[in-house]
C-alpha cells in the first residue's frame, strides 16, 4: 500500500512540475513518516523538495531500496505454548486462570475464534508452522523421536525464506523437529536442529524439560535434553552457575529472546523471533511465587495454572520491550498452542459460566465445552487460542469466526514481507492478510492427518474419521460446526451428499499430500518402517 501511495505521489510530481513540488514533497514526507521510514531517506527528501529532478531521483532510490532499511518490513514474533487448551486462558472463559496480558492482546488486537493447530500433537503442528505445508507432506505424524524423523532438508522454512529479504532470525525454546547432532539422532539422517533450518540465533531444546529451574538436576533426557546455544550443548555445571539459566523456564526463554530483538531494533533490521515455550507440557515445575496467586486452589491446580500464568507474564515482558524499543506498531505478534491439553480423560471436572454454562475445566487443562483433547482431531484436540497483535495493520480490535490454521503462518508472513510463495511445491496454508484487513469472507477447506485420524474442516461442516483397532478407516462422521460446535450430533447419515462432496475434496487433497510424503519416505525412511508411538 505504501509503495503504491509513493508511486502515485511520484506521478503527481511529474504531472504538476515545480509549482507543486514543495507541497507534494511535504505530503511524501508525511506518508513516509507514517510508515516510519528511515530518517536518512526523509532527510534527503526534505533537502530536495525544491528540486523536482533531485526529488524524483531520490524517490526512485527510495522505492528501489525500500526493504533494505528494515523499518518498512514488519517484524514477526510467533509465540506458541505446549499442550495449552482452548479454555486455558481468561478471555475464553476460564474462571481461575490469570492471563491478563493475553486477555489484553485478545481485546486490543485480532482474536481468532476458530484457530487450529495443524496437528493434534506437537511435532506435526511445528512442521506446519515452519513450512506452510501439511505435516503429512513431510511425514511427521507423531511426536518425533530424534532418531526417527525430522523436518526434511528439502523444505523451505520460514526463516530461510525471510532471510532472503534481510531478516534476522532467532529460535527460542522447544524445537522437536529433528535431532541436534549425530549422537542424539543416532546417525546423520535425522539431524535437523534449528540452526540448520534457517535460524541464525538459537537458544533451543530438542524436546521438553521441567518448566521451573531446569538446571537444578539432570532429567531423564540427560544433558542433551537441556539447552543448546547456537549448536553448543550448555554443560550442566555451567548452567547451574549461570543465574540467567535458573528459575522460571518461561522467563529463561524470553530473557534470551528479548536481547535478540533489542539488537535488531537498534540495528534497524527486521527480525523473525520464534518463541516456543515448554509450558504446559509435563514435567511441570513449581514456581512458588506464581503459585501464591492460586492459594485457594488445589495443589494440582496451583501447579498447572501458575505454569500458564508464567507464560502470560513473559508475554507481558515481550510487549513491554517492544513498546520501549519503539517497534510495537510495526511488529506482528502471534500467539497459539501446538495442540489441546494432555488429558486421557476428563477427571475432577468443574464448570463455568462461559459457553452457556457448558464450559468445563480440570486441574490439568481445559478444552472448554469442546470434545476431545490432545491426540484427537475433534475440536478439543486442535482448536486453540489464537491472537494476532499488529497495531500498524490492525487499527481496531475485532474477532473472526473464519477458520485459520498454523500452516497459514508461512504464506501470511511471506506476503507481509513482499515475498512470493515458491512455485515449485504445493502449499496448504493461505495468506491471511485479506482476513486481517477484513476483506476475506471464505477460504478453502483445511485438511488434517495426524496419529491415524483424518479431518476436513470448512466454515460450516467438518468430517472426521478415526482408525479402528485394525488400523482400518472408520466411516466419516459429519458435524455442523456452526450449529453444533461441540460435535455432539453426527449428521453423516442425514446428509450423505455433504459427506460425499467433502470426502472427494479430502481425497483430492490427500492424493497430492501423499505424493509428497512418498518422496520423504523413499529418501529418509526406506530402510525401516516408522515406529508407532503412543505419546
């Protein structure tokens, strides 16, 4: 938009000549300042406003090098929690969990009421975030073991794409998309740490760790399961002595991310910061200070709720830092979770007023009134809290009921940076900028395949099927999500034509997806059968 406005202004200079040059130049300066264009360009234009030839030349340089000065490109922060349910935030109706910063983001930014994780467990969703493609295409359908599967090197990742436009890239927290070295991966095949996936600055772990004071003792994953900084596994003794690696883990992660952000802001360089918290995946640590906020709850509740609040506290720290650095307006901050809460069944169920009194929660997580939880493609397993804060683009807060998914991150980020999608592969996600601008009314269906379950989601209808014990597909179930969001009434027998139509759309999509998966299987998994996991 701002490039078009400058080009139109440039045409005015050519049309009206010297007489209006000063006025037009002043207008250009106003436009450029509204988009926070670098000061040296503005100074050049001020200097040359009395000379139409020089002014035209300066503007041409400005347009030709628009992205080279960083501030015209949006900064990008992608926040994601682990195993946090849709109901585990205050703004969705939880009566006890305190998430004031997330609540404020949802109130002042863009709230997605139907935001989906790309998979029902962690690694599949993370793969969709990085590639804009279904986890099925890259053959990541379960939580990844370091020696079993990885993000294929043939994939173009989000940081790799953005680096071409001058972005600094950083990953902080959990990765879970490939082994960090040959020892961890038991050979070279499945080595794919974040620093080989396009990230320049990495403070990362392969998988989970205890969410409070991780260097208090070595856990079951050994020292390799603790933090790595740019390819170096931080020794246990060093971690114990380093005060920045002690205490609350969410704070540890954010305290590494903010200096990276500050460095880029001071250098006026656009950045991508992917911050993937370990909370609230087990093992959950006990943060005494935050647990005090829930003194009237059971100990089990205190531990879980305080781990959510720990993340929210760091979201607040991030937002404060962005404001202090003067880059909050031009920074898109996304928030979601990788899958539903880690429940095997709902025990100790309590109810709240939200969702017409159907909102329910447990001491170990909440899907609200939605059916299912982690590992299932019912809404409770994949419907997540979804928020975008981006003041420069989102002038007024609003919510949307149009479905969106983590595979949309990649196309949206590239569109925001002015980068065309690569045309040598299929993308499952879509560019959400029209939705953000309030211009999108519908979208294509969203396909899911994870842990032996399939689903196809539209705005109104959803079909879903699960594997039987013999690993054969059961018939499709059909739900009208607008009338029956909690998936209580299977309409498959009532509307067979709808099922048939959606089945054909899923089948067409699956044919394309499986062709890509087959390439991955042949290259990386030809020597063994992929192990089934129950995690």
